[in-house]
C-alpha cells in the first residue's frame, strides 16, 4: 500500500471536519480498527468501529485482523488488547488515561496480599495493571464476574481485587465470602444518595440502572445493576420512558441514539449538578489526540513478552469460563 504523508507534526490544528476526514483516511491507510468504551466522548464513540464494555472490547481486540488497534478507553483496556493481540500495534490517544482502581492496587502490595493468603484463588477485576493481572489467577469484568465466581468450586477461598464495591455486590449476589482489596472508582463513588433520592421523588416510577462499581448505598436504590452493556440493554428494553442512569454519563449517548423517544437522566453527584461523574481519565482522549495517534502510531502500548505471557493466562481463563469452555484453575506462580 502507498503511504500518504499526512499533515506535518507542526502544522496548525485541523478544523473539526478536516480532523474527522483525516481520521477516516488514516484509519484506512494504517489498516486500523477504532475500539471505544461507552465512557468516551460522543464524537469518539460516533467514529469508532465498535463501542462496548470491557469484556466485549477484549473479545474484539483478540479477534481483529486489523494491523493497528486505536484504543479509545483507558490504559488497562489498551494493555488488555495488547496482551490478547500481541502482533497488533496498539495505540492509546493519551497514555496518561489511567484508572483510580488500577492506581489503588500497586503490584508489590498486591503480591504481599496474595502471599498472605496462599490458599486463596486471586480473582482480579480487569481494571488493573498488567503486572497485577500477571499475579492473578482469573481476571473478571463486571459482565463476567458473577458467572466466574459461580464456576469456582465452593471450597476454594477467593481474594477479590481491587474494587471493594464490586466485590461486595458480588458477595451479595453469589452468597460467596471473599477477601476484598480496598480500592474504589472515584467516578462511581461520587454519586450522592441524598440527591438520587430527590431525583427519584421527582420522577416516580423511573427505574434506576447502576454499575456495580457504585457503593452499596447507591446500589440499594437500583432496579437494575450490571455492566455498561447490560445497563444499555436494560435502558432500551425496560418499558418505562424515563430511566435514571448511575454510571459515567457518556453512555447516555448510545441510549439516546437507540431510543430518542425516551428520557435518560444521569444520577447526580454531591451538589446535584457537578460533573464529578465524568471519568477524568477517559476524558483525556480527544479527537485531536486520536488523529495524532493514527498519524504517528504513537503512543504505543508495549509490554515485556514475559509479563504479557503471564498476564495472558488469567485473561484466557476469563474468556474460557465466560464462553463455557473448560479451564484449569491451578493458581498462578508467585513472582
Ligand atoms: P464495564 O466493563 O462495565 O464497561 O466497566 C468498565 C469500567 O471501567 C467501569 O467504570
Ligand atoms: Fe476507572 Fe472509574 Fe474511570 Fe472506570 S470510571 S475507568 S473504574 S476511574
């Protein structure tokens, strides 16, 4: 294929229409696929080839035959894509797009947590670094976790990291006791119970759909709890025409696209109208940075091969259990 020279690095910023045209052109030239999470800005969701939850994005990354994966999400998601598709170039528009859950669980402390519970199976939420994944037995996402816990023999004790709210919700759902890591998502922690109750009173009968990263005092007012994709499905399928959404509000873009006749209201934060429920990490990715990532094929996600191979084991176990394929649950060797 012939490679065109896109506008130079030091060229003046492109107008929005030129940016969209350049991204489309570069996508073809680089043989790239654009994968986006629901928490990305609408303009990014609209030009993505696929928008989904963490599990669906992992599956798409593993299955793609594109040469380049432009991952519009946070770093742990792009790292997961690289672990599953090592021969693809994976670019993330902003390498600083981290996650408070990942930050709450440094690998050395997690290794000590594991070492203190040698007989436990380590179940780790996908919102974690590649190093922590490599120290784990099975990775879970919010959409696969319940099924995975139910597949674990009842006599096996479980460690769950890093989200204590998701862990507590899973314990309530499955009746399994787990030892929880104390991490939280700053975005889902910011919902206010008082403001949610006021909103419910204003919209009597409107169901509340919440992500399991929300604290228990929010989840107890929810009519439905599930992953981002499951919340989207609930919002579209539920017969009511007004739905209160307790997760990052950019997902409402997909709801409004699919059901413009319904009203979707984002659950409020502390003062009833702050934008504290917008994920600041996801917001680091912009159209301009996506354009540059496709143009320069940077910033790239690179992982040492030995680390990637170790992190792949618990990820493949997740995909196998989620697909009902048999898998061996021998604990990961301690690093
Ligand atoms: P989902 O897997 O439900 O998309 O969640 C990812 C996430 O980071 C939620 O904060
Ligand atoms: Fe991490 Fe929370 Fe942002 Fe999801 S919403 S990426 S868990 S900080």
